[in-house]
C-alpha cells in the first residue's frame, strides 16, 4: 500500500467510525456504582457511540447540569435529594452502628422499615420514567441498540423490555447473591460457593456449610417476600403476569465487576463475563505538594487511608483514636477525611477531602492501604500490588475483605471494637511481614495477565450485543424451566415412584410365592 492509499484510508477512517456508532442508553445507580459506570461510558464515547443517561431529579451523584459529552434525559420524581440522602444515611447508620449490636433475626426486623422505604422510593423512580409516556416515546424514537443497567437500582430491565431493546447488567455484589443465582440462573453449590454476607471462603467446615445452606434458603424466602411489590408493579407495567426476577433473567450479558484475582473458583455461565478492575489505570504523577510529602517519608514509605466516597466523617472519639494510632508509626499517612480535624492528629498524618487514590496506590513508596473494603478501592490495590488493612462498614464490604484475607493480602479489623493497639498491630503486621506484599503482587500479576483489559472486555460485549441484536444464544435453557424442573425433582419423583412400584411388585410376588409354598407344604404334610 503506497503513501497515497494510506492518506485516503486515514481521511475516511473518522467517517467509518461515525458510520458504526450506535445509541446506548444507561440506567445508573448511586455512589460507587456510578463511578464504576463512568469508565465504560467514556470508552463508549471514545469509540464514537452516542451515550444517553436516564437520570432522576433527586440523584445524589450524577451531575447532569455540567457540560458533558454524554446526553442526559432527566425525569421528575416526587421526592427531593434531601429525602434520598436521608434514606441513604439511614442505611449507613443502621449497618455501621446498629446492626452489629443486634441478634441475627433482630437485624432483619429492624431493617424491614428501611427496606420498605427503599422500595417506595424505587417505585417512585420507576413511575418517573415508566409512566412518563412522552419521555418513553422520545426514547423509543431514539432507536437505542442496548441498555446498560446496574440492577441494584430496579427498573432498568423493565425500561428495556418496554422499549423492546436488549439489555446488559453491570454489577458487583457476589456471584452467590440473589440476583445472579435466582434470576441469572448461575449455579451456586452451597458446599463451596459462599453466600453473600456470609464472610465465608470456598473452604468451609461442616458448621459453615450448614450455615451456608441455611443462608441460601433464607435469602430465597426473603427474596420472594421482598420482591412481591415489584412483581405486581412489573406485571402491571407490562400488562401480563411476570416477576422482577423473570424480567431480570432476560438480560443478555451480566458484566460482573470482579475477576479470578478476587473470586473463589466456581462454575460460570457463558453470558457471565468478569470485568473486575475496569476503572484501574497506571499511576500518574502526584501534585507537587503531595509528592513532596510522600518523598519526606524516606525509607519508611506511606500509608494511604480512605473509607470511601459515602463516609464523609466519623465520631470525634473514633477519629481521635485512629489519628492517635497513626501518629505512632514511622510511616507518613495520607488520610481521605472530610470531618473535623482530630485533636490527636500527629505531624506524620495529612488530611485531604479528596485524594488521587489510584495514583497514590501506584506510588512506589506506598506500603499499605487502609480501606473500608469497597470493590473499587480493593481493585486499585490489587492492580498496583498493595496489601490491605480492611475496616468493613456495610453492604458487601465484609465479604470483600474476607476474600482478601483468605488470599493472604489483608488483615481485617472490626470498626466498632477497634482500639488504638489493634490498628498499630495491624499496620506493623502488614508492613513488616513480606508475605502480604508478595501475595498482593501475585494478585496483581493475575490481574494484568489477560488477553485484553477488563474495560476492553466490557465494551467488547456491549458492542457484541449491539452488533447481533442481543446474545440470547448465550442464555441457558434454565430460564424456561420451573424450579422443580431445574432441580430435576420431577425426574427424581418419577424414579422414586418407579422404584417404589418395583419394590411393591417384588414384595407382592415374594409374599405370593411364600404363601404358595406354605400351602403346598401344608397339603403335602396332610397327605403324608
């Protein structure tokens, strides 16, 4: 190919790229879930696709008023951002401060009103778009090729079915959780697949396996009860009997935001794809002030501390305890903290309302990452090979740090019972025991040793669905089976019936032969 031909090729390439661009609809969730969606959105836009985000007026994290390459379809809801924020705060307060003090069953009794409030707010969000016929018509005319949804925020799958377009889920809660297991039909043998929130590993003793089976049955029953309102809502919206789980089961692809560096080995289905760490990037240089502080740590290095985007502050007592402990280690500490400055803050610790976390974790002087156990932070640590101290607070965080502890990468501390000495001992253990760093580097090698990056894999499957109008050929036939057919209970019942019939016939034949022999022997004795 000569230079002239190459120049013509480069001249038409932008037009070819635009010619293959498609319209993508996004159904986002709040908090770190939105943070996880943004890299996918940015990559789709980079590849020439038109991305539209459906967002309600009470959103806390999706800033639809700023200029953006993505388009926002904003719809009205009947509650305010303050109401939504109060609801989120009630979840955090319960999970962090109340739940640990309650018995197992009291937790669910106490959490029940919060769940009911959440269901009410979620149905109002659904109403804002499903009952907005003008907006639905506008979205219908946009001819979207696919809808990308985080199922922790219900209604994305319902919107996709109403629009008649394929949809893809992107989520992280655990492959043993209710959505994937019951709605996605993914196999989850309780003998070695730990149920979500159990904090078990794949190597369970008898007592743990017993608990795991009970948890699995309990979640099945809870889901039937908890989803009953959604089942009625979805049936009314679609004009035919259905359930939320049946609707979710129509997803073409499930993008699971973990990978084998995090998960325990277990069976998968062909429409489940691992994309853990899709937001991770090589570290960029730090701002000058931050770099100078990091370099001042000398050979001791630094500790990075963050409790995530949703925990803005701590009680004064807890903040002072942590600050005092951090002041007794030789390392410099960079702490992401938006609350009032602790009175015990030592000169070796600096507070920042926001941190370039990925860049700090990728810095060669970082020795350990103190984290609440959010998946985003854990994956940045895995990507850069940094060991962890986990202080889980809520949701999937206890499970996340349990995974890291099982893989020899983390020490786990209890937030409520945390003492100054606990934190000091954990820091000294992780920093001075080389096994933690070695194990972290092994996970990092696994994360990097892939034929394509997690982000590339996620976007590939989104474009795959757009190219082929779905991926129904990857969905298992289990979706069309009843629960008793799935577990072959009808076959087992038939075999048992056959066996019982055979046994019954054999017994009757034996008894007949026995009686016949007795009569024959009796007649013979009388004759004699």
